């Protein structure tokens, strides 16, 4: 293997089979993700960002990184795609060449791999998954301090080792197959979840992804009546990619709820670390609102609890009168599963919530990492304790808010962080000047992740650089009216229009 990976290779060349290809942009802020192959209309592979020798180089780099930290024992698993097992084997080859002890748990959800770290007392994890990305994508979620996963510092260090060929080969590699981790994981969840008091009818939607091998059994073991929706594993994803943020999947879940008269639908993404929810009336509930509903239920059981929410999430985490009455406190922090996971652990919070649907429950509810099945259990426990109320009833008890969808504007990766800083400075200056938006002064500016400015009436707007795309992300919400929401959105839009680096908001 050459000392350094290459950044471009023709997929139909002999070199593609022998030389490592690793595109630098695959190293993200808190995980790694590449287009493993791209096909044309005739099904021919016409492009790639990483090949199997490149994956082996990644394993060598990761193994060297772990050795430097004295944590060279690693759990490895893979999701259900037709190429994921071969990607995992190439990664393992690199880890073994770097002298690591590898524990292969086979087909797994990301939370199963995180659970295996704890169950097997192994310091590191490398889960081969592209999550909800379309066919052709691959990636690796990594960590070496359970329940945490890598953040920007670790990813930058790993990127430097891999791209500059800074790995070291060592002896002492060891490979062990752990064949019963699926059963260990399900047994642990079932013991902690217990049995439901109500016989709930649940649509379990898996989009033919990996969660189909786990979620239906878990729900049945809780005593739920389970309506399986695309739970058979099929790496062609014949209906849609398993992504509970995607409209197609949510509409399919809503149709199934109405058809079967179900109490709710629970939908899981490709690697099972997120759960989407549709209520008994067939209405999808955004993940941040489900988070507030769960926080209410948990705060009743644990008064004075601390929660963490990402800056894209609803203001109800801080403003909800029920949470206030129960003494709950919410800390708004950076968007990204590694960030919220770390912050939840640092603060000793009971739970962390991300608008994308990554939820992080610490003991006694969960083990600290994002697990879609634990999120599903929390939803069912909340409904079970609701005294016969439906999920739609519980949702209607939340204060009304008026929010935009997550909006995006193109901004080059090389420019987006500097642009975000300039936007932050703009709103800080306007707050200092006493400027008004929709007749309201800016009462607070949160700069932990881009800028989230809040008006005196609780209306807020967010602009931040996307962690994994050449975009700015915009979200606005008002507890007062749609007009106030639009006033904030229009103010942001007008300011972004003055910046030549920023495209139109979509």
C-alpha cells in the first residue's frame, strides 16, 4: 500500500483494485461518510469516493489512533447493505494490521455496537453504516470512550493520520467473532423496558433497513400488538430509504395507522439510532415536539431533571409551563449527535434531544447513547402512563407554536463557517443597538452553534453552518403567531440576500 491514499481513481482501472482511494471530504465533524459507488443509468459504476484499499487505510489509521491512546481493542459491526460486510472486512484488515484486538458482532444497529462496547467492556467502536443515506453510500461511526463518539478533534486527528499515511503496522492483532450480541441487546432492552399495562397497537416501520431485524421483536416483547411495515430486510430499499425525517416514509406510516386503527406508528432509520412518530390520527409529530412530550413524562418521574436540546429544537424545552412547574432545566447546545451525546454526559442530564430525532437517554432510562429503540420505549411508556389519553391528546396539550421547516441556503464548505460568524456578529450588534423585529427587541443571542437570537416575546431564529453539507441551516419559531415567525424569517432572508456567498433559501 502506498504511503498516502489517493484522492481520485477511475473505477474501471486496475489501480482501483490495488491503490487506496480516500476522498478528504468524507471525514465529517463527528463521523465519516463516502459515496462508495455511483452508477449510471445502465447500472455501471462510474464514480467512487473510497474503495476497499482506502477502507483498509482507514482501518490502519484508526488502529494507529487507538494505539496512541492505549485503547486498541474495538467492537466492529455493519448495517444491512449488499456491500457493508465487505467494507467491514476491509476495515478489520486495517485494524488487525495496526495491531488491534477486534470483536466482530456481525449485523448490527449502531446502538447495538455502542451497547457491545459496554457489555464486552471494550474501549472502542467502529460501526460500518451509511445510516439513512441512499444506496451506494458507506461510512463509519467511531468512538473510544463509551457512550461517546468522536467529535471534531478526534476526526481531525484521524483524518491527518489517514490522508498523510501516518499509520503504523504492528503485530498482536486478534480477531474474535461475537455471535450473540443481537440477543444480548434485545434481552437487556426487554428487561429494562418491562411490560406495557395497555395493549397498544403499534405500526413498526423499518423501510426494509437493519432495524427490521430488531425493532418488531422488541415491541412484541413489551406486549404491543405489532403491525409490521416493510420490516423484511432488503438492501434494494424497494419502497424508500429508511429515514423518519423523510416525507415519503412518514406518509406511509400515517396511511398504515389509519388503515389498521393503530395507536401510533414508530419508524426507524437505516442504522436504528433514530425513531420517528406518527400519532393515532395519522399526523406526524416532529422529533423536537416528541422530545418535549417525553421530557414532560420523565420530569414527572424525576422532578428537577436537566435536559439538553440542540439549537434547532423548539423553544418549548425552555418555555413549556409544565416543565417549568416540574423544575426541569434545559440547556441548548450544538447540533450533532456527538455534541449532544457529550453535553448530556458532561451535565449529567437525564436526556438529550436533537431535532433530527437522535435522542440520548442516560440511566435509569438508557445508557447514554442514541438508540431509536430506547426512544420508542420512552414513547410507549409515556403513552402507557397517560391514563387512557391518546398520543394526539398528549400532543394537543402542548402549547401551540408556529415553526418553519428546516430551511437551507447553499454556501460553500470553504466559506460557510466564516459567513456564519459574520451573521452572528450582525445579530449581536443589532441586539446591542436595541433593534426591533416585528416590533420586538432581541432579548437574547445564543452563539454556541451559529446564532440563535430570541425576541422578547419568545420568537426565535437560527442560522448555522451545516456540519455535513455546503449549506447554511435556518429555523424560525414563534409561540405567538405565524406572522411573528415570518417576521423573523423575512429578517434573516433579507440579511442573507446581502451576502454574495449565500444562495437562495429553500
